[in-house]
C-alpha cells in the first residue's frame, strides 16, 4: 500500500470516491510507510503540519523548517495565528482553506505539487485531533500525491500549561478524554461527556464546544453530577488575547456568557483543573530507591515511568 495509484478511473476528480477507495485499501493492508518512517522524518510529498495552539513559539521545529522551505501554504484561516504566518510563511503563497471544499482544495494542492512546488497543508493545533486531515490526505494519495503527518501541540496541552496543572494527576485523574458535545456533527447518543465526568478520575477536554457550554453543563446537572466539580474554560490558549475562566459545573455557563465567548475556547472538566488533592507519584517515591543496590529505578521491578 506504500505506492499511491491512480487506478480507479471512476474516482478521479471525485474526493468522496477517492476517500472510499483509500479506505478499502486500508482494510486490505497496512501502508508500508508505517514501518519505514517515524513521526519526525521529513518525507516525500505534502506534509500536514500542526501549527500548534496559537503562539508561534509552540510550533514544532519540524513544522517551522517545512514552512520556511515552502512555496505554497494552505492554512486554516483565522485558526492559525497571523503572527505565525508572518514569521515563517512570508515568502510563500498563502491560501486560506476556509470556505473551500475538497473539490477545490485537492486540485489546488495536487497541481502545485506536480509543478514541483513545495506545498504545506497547515492545520491548527494537531491535525490528528478534530482536524479533518485524513480525508484530504486520502484524496491526494489516490491521485498519486504522497502525504504525511507532522504533529503539533493541541490546545488541551496549552490549556493545561496555562492552568499550571497536569491533565493526569495521581489519585485525581488517571485518564484524559478528548471529546466534543452533541450538535450537527455528533448525535445525542454519541455524546459521552456525562459518562467521562461520571468516571470521576477522568480529565474531560471538550473541543468545539464553547457555544454549547450551558447546554453541556445543564445536561451534566440533570445527570446528577456534582455542581462543584471544577471547570476551566481557556479562550484562545497561548494567543495574545488568551483569557481564563475558572468555575464549576454549576456556574461556569454564566461566567462564559458574561465574557461573551461563543467559539475558540477549550473546556476542561475535572479536579485536575485546580490540581488539588493529588498524591505523590511513585516515580519519585519509595520504589525508585528499592532494589538490589538501592540506588536507582533500574534495579526495581516497577516499570519505567515518564508521564507522571
């Protein structure tokens, strides 16, 4: 599957047919490039780069290098900080993808690539999180244009940095859920926010849900969740106009409405928002000094830990 093809004439020029065809190929076999490349490799084709949450300094080194070498950057409009575009893309042709469908974007990127131009598709945050990247990549791959991911810093990580806390904390939050509320894209049956909050030791990060904060909190209250459960809403995390609102399930909706925000905020629910009540982790606890020599974690039977 490592070779891109143009074998299905019926799908040529039709992104949906291309997406379906690529999906069928995935069911049959894995892409050889999975085993040939790691996430940091510069590869052939069009990179789908995560621009990070906003601050240009939170762009990865790999992303910056690709942007600096680019001839054409197709970017996610106002979701990407204009300061980043000015800093790293001033030499390149810039195309705003907002308002353009696949039928317009795919030929644009394909033709530029085939002309020998260096093309970068720039998504906000990380393209793997609510980025709608794969459908573009599949459509391009079907037309013989290789693509690959370049990870970025997602807004949940910028939000936790702003809140000066961890999304996972020993005895407070053992899990993290990235989710979105019900609406046009997600049915009521597919909305699991209440389930995640009900687990108790989950930090629930809600994307694309600023407009639905009141509806979401009302549903949580109706489901019997503690109205004092901490909630943080971080508007434009890491941007110059970043704003932080901290409250609870019971009062955060009023606070967000008073601030006037309807979009571009990350909602975080759970005790990790305040960072209160956590226990000392095992990473630097007693087990780290146990073992035959009593000098290092290498001599213990505990697994190596790095994320606590």
